[in-house]
């Protein structure tokens, strides 16, 4: 059985749309299961899963690692922000209704 690098990693990096795919990545659609699978790597960033160490191996690898760590951080922060965005949308809806009623009055 081939390892995941042979199966998917090389193909993903060799894809001509790789950078476009990173830019278009749906960061708000990351599942909790995916984050649980990444957790051992994210917890190892002090030991060996870190940008300076990756830079010694490859500048490209360090860039991908930096992007991955930023996406993981975004996911954690979005858990705080998402409920606030929902609350804001509800309050804006109430405001629109109140302004409409005020206009009628």
C-alpha cells in the first residue's frame, strides 16, 4: 500500500491550480472531524511541526505549513465569531422591521 504522500500529496502539489485552490479554500466548511484528525500535528508544532524546521527542509513546505496553521487558527477563532455574526444578523433583521414600522407610523 502506498503512503498518503504518494497517493495524494504529490498530485495535489503538482496540480496547476494548486494556488487557486488554496485561495478559494472554503475555510468556513472545515469539519470538527478534520480538526480532530489534525490535532496531534497541531499539538506537535513546538517539537517538530513548526515553520523554522520546515524552512530547513523546503521553503515551499514552510509556506504550506504556515497556511495550514493559519487555517487551523481561523477555525478556532471562527467558533467565537460565528455565534456573534448570527446574533448580529438577527438584530439587523429586527432593526429593519422596526424602521419599517417607524416609517409607516
